[in-house]
């Protein structure tokens, strides 16, 4: 049997971005703004990328970046400004003002899917090159990175039966936790730090008015709950659940009944329930890979780190990474300086570990842990409640939590 050998089609650019999620698209927008040539390569289809349901709370630093690249029209029209968030413990609601304590800084509720859509539309309007479905379904050949330990890295992929190679000066690995970029680094060159939490979040998206106007975190003897929103008519709610729970075992009625037990009584009375548009269980983990640079390849976003969703740091950390990376590449190409790329990993990791610490602390404070069952449960619950009581009544503690919640500088 004769096999057809396909010729390799070769392209050249300054930067290849692997991954067309929000971090890769935002990096592309920042590089375009600076006049740096780049191509984005994504294994999945655009519809698949848009189908991912993720968090929707943006730090001001993230919205400032979207303003800078001009991807802000819908954000400012439909996004909900939040000057506060709230905590519930011992059945009582406590509103914590951010803006008053952090010089007017605020959060914006705007879904990650919408951010991704806006960045996609912006990129398409500019005619910038994005390769979707860079995978041969028949052979299983997908995106691969090569020679990133040299000054001449390459990215290869197969699309519609044609083999492609992109030569560049740098590769930006924005391809997520399961992506090829970090997986291609030799194990001797990378160190992974991980904590897996013994519970997950069962989430429901519904076309119902939000029960609270602020993102609200609940600590209860039955476990954690989160009340969030996408608009004034669409809500996103979560409850802590066992790591082995199955979505199919949770009917809408069961979810709403349990959720009501984890918010304050007045809110439970006014809660509007309805059919779920989407329902899923997300595991919780903390993960960091060090370093974040390997020769000519840089990791950003979920490719380098994962935080528990408590505090909504994931997308915002990714935005911080690509902001630092774009600045480093501008220095390299326009100022002929390597200082930015040489300091990229250390600069990002300092902020990453601060966010990891905050997310771990907040998760530990708000959730019920399995080892607190039985005799020890009462003690652990009382300690959490005492810390929360101190938190909401201490100006120093409030200053600290709002500084971390609104986001540390990039």
C-alpha cells in the first residue's frame, strides 16, 4: 500500500500563540496594539471555545486592559459594576464595600464567555489570523511545539489534511491546564505544585433574577454556597458537594431546596427558582508550574496555574500574565532589550503565589472539610465563624481582604 506524503506548508511570524481562549486572544490584541506580528493556533473550534462556562467577575486591572485594546463596548453596556461583595455566616448577611477602602476600585460582573466572544469579534474585524480546529481528527495529529530551547522555535499542526509549520521567535503557551505547551517541557525542567480539595462545586445557570445584587459567599454547617449573577435576569449559583457526586443525581428541585438552606432566611423567601440552563460539577484545585518560561516558550494563564474559583482569580491572573508578557515582547522587539522576557517568570509568579494564597485561605475559610465531621466538626465550624466575625468587624482585616479581592497590581 502506497502512503501519500504531504508537503509541509511553512509560515513565519514573530509570535505564535497556542490557544484561543481569553488569555490567548487578549495577548493577541495587546501584541497587535504594539504592532507585533503573531498567529493564534487553537485545537478546538471557535464554537467549542465559546461553549465553555466559566467565571464572570473581572478585576479592574482586567477591564482596564480590555479598555486599552478597545474591546469594551459591550462590557460597559452590559457589565454590572460591583463596588462590594458579601459574606454570610451564622445565617446573617454582611456587605463588604470594596471601593471605599480601595480608592474607588471596583469589580465588574461580565461572563468569561462574553469576554471571549468580544475578543473573537474584535480579532475578526481586524482580519487577524487565527487557526481553529488545528487537529486532524482521522490521524489524531494535533498542535505540537518544537525547538523552544532555541531562538528558532516552531509550531506544527495538521488542518484539513494539510501539514503546517509556523516559524517564530517566541511561543506563548495559552492553551490551558491540559494543553500541549506545558506537557512538552521535560520533567527535569519544571516543578509542579498542587493541592486537590476534597469537594467540588455544583453549579446551576438559570434565567432568574439574582437573589443578591452582590456576589455573595456563604459559610454554613451544611457547606459552602455562592450566589453570583450574569445580568439582572440571569443568575449563577453554586453549592459545595462531594467530590464523587453525579450531576444526574441533582434535579433542579433538589438543587434549589439545598441552596435555600445555605443563604440567609430573608433571601431564601425571595429566591426565584426556575429550570437550569446548564448544570455541572467543577472540582477544586490549586496548581502552579515553575518556572513559566522555557527558552523561547512562555506559559500564561491556566497553562501555568489553577486557583480554586473562590474569589474569582483565574481569568484575572491570566490577564495579568499576558499583560506582563506583552510588555516583555514589546521591549524585546522594539527596544532590543531582554530584561522583560528574562524577568517574566519571576514577575508573574510573585503575583500568582499571592493569588494562590488568597484563594486557598478564602476556600479554607468558607468550606466544610470532610475531616471536620464528627467530634471535630463543631470546633472547626466555630473557628471559621470566629474568624469571619473578626473579619467583618476589623478595619485592618477588611482592608486586607478587599485589597486582595479587587486584585493586586500586575
